[in-house]
C-alpha cells in the first residue's frame, strides 16, 4: 500500500536548493586538528560529520598536527575522507616541551598535588604540553602560515545540523575574529593564579585592552575577579592573525613566563577566552547558534524548532546546554544585548 503525500497530510519537501559544490569564492581557511596516531578512528568519525554537514560543499583543506610523525594509516584514512587537501605537520620540539625557566621539582609537586585531589589530567605532562601548544603555538605551525581562518576539530565530535553557508566567509565578511558554540565555567583548581597573571598583564599592557571588550562575560565585578567563564575551545572558528598579533603574543608570553601551564594546569580554553574577551571588541565574537555540536559531555542544539527543522538538525532539544546552570551562554547574551530564543525556558536543567 503506497500512500501519497495527500493521504498522510505531510507536505512534500521542496527540493534542496544546494546541490553539490557551493558556488563562488572560498576564504583562505582550513580545518585544523591536533591528534595522535591512535586517534585515527575517532578523528575519522569527526571528519565524516564535518564533511557530511559542511565541507562536501566547500572542500576546505585540513591540517593535521602531531608531536610525533603521523603514520601511513593515519594519513591514508584521513586523506580518503577529507574533500579538500590534507596536510600533516610535525610539531617542533620547542613547541612541545618544558621551557628552560620551569622549575621541574615545583612542576612535579604540582602534578602530584593535583593528582591527589583527583583533578582530571592533574598528573599528566602531555596534557599540559597540549594546552600550552594550543594556547601559544598552533597558529605558528608552518602549514598554517598560509591561512587566515581556521576551524578546530577534535576527535569524537558530532555536528547535528546542516551548514549551508560558508562559515569562513561569514567570519571575514562580518569582521568576526572568534566563534564558539558552547561556554561554561572552568574548574578553579586548574587555574588558581591565571587571573593574577592576567591582571598583571593588563597593567603592563593597557594599550592591548580593547575598547568595548567582553570583560562583562568573564568578570562580574569589572575585572577584580574572574568568574571562570570560557568558550569551549575544542570547537573554535577563528582568525589566525588575531593569535599572531602583538597583543596576544604579549599575553601568551606573560603567561608562559609565569609558568601556570606547568605549575597549575592552565587550559587553552580559558587562555583563549580571556584573550578574546579582553583584546577584541565584543562584536568580533560570534556565537554559532546554527552549528549543532557535541563534544563529550555537552551538546549545543539550536533552541528554536524552526531552526532545527530548517537546518535538518538531529539533536535532542532538551540536551541543549546553552541555558543550563553550568553554561555561560546566558551571560554572553546579556552582554551582547541579545534576546534569548523562544523556548529557552523548556531547556533548563
Ligand atoms: P579534552 O577534550 O580536554 O578531554 O582533551 P583531549 O584528549 O580531547 O585532547 C585535546 C586535543 O588534543 C585533541 O584534539 C587530542 O587529539 C589532542 N591531544 C591530546 N593529547 C595529545 C598528545 O599527547 N599528542 C597529540 N599529538 N595530540 C594530543
Ligand atoms: Mn576533546
């Protein structure tokens, strides 16, 4: 028995307007992934998500970075999946090691103390190298020097909605420098003195602090204390030249000198977020509401049903983290003077 659309009451869908390759010019942009060889199958899943929802229409390049050489299997599998060019970079040792001024004894004690407190990655050296690398060096890698914009992708992520426009062109055309999907509070135990270093930097370099910055997003008292809000940096779309500029260079160098990547466990997420909030005018930050996204354990799912239908989202609306108690996205909306989308009240904790 074959029912016709009239029988079911379901309106037939209009043909999709976007056929294959999206017409027009591309931005100077690439995906970028830091990974180990053992991550190959988890990054394969991420690539498939990104290709199916976006890149099969745009064919942007993909740069892979590793502190060890990628093996043939990693290269073969990822190259087969990416519709743009793939490039594989080996991170120079100076970008993945202890700088000479670090006191090894002090760093070791700090790891042991964090481990005893049960803090995630508290005893890990490689995690600290990773955070320092993502904070200060990814944008300096030779393979990235030719590009202007990047989109960071981690293993095991999901994209839930179609992205039928050029995200990188959007950044350029709207003068956006930093885009995010999820925001939340950082564990204080990992960054006890990050704000002290930041305040010292602000004093030393008042010329780098942007007018109309996003201080209100990261502090509730005009900069006295950090409220621990940060953009979740496993997803980032950004302007590489922002990180390469003098303001961020001075900020990173100050943090690196103070040693908190090793004496504490400063994450690249709070570091990037504080920098983007203080060194950029707030209208250069962008919340990608239309990019449905998952990285364990949080989901961003567009709040409005109209958006979810239009974008063919497959996420469960109730899982949307945006308006839950541990998210900072409400603060972002308040700061920007944005109205929360209809239905947000149905997605509280
Ligand atoms: P989490 O998301 O904070 O739990 O950390 P992940 O384990 O996802 O690591 C963050 C990113 O760094 C991911 O893209 C990982 O693939 C990558 N990564 C983490 N540790 C290492 C490492 O030791 N070597 C390399 N090459 N990549 C790493
Ligand atoms: Mn991750």
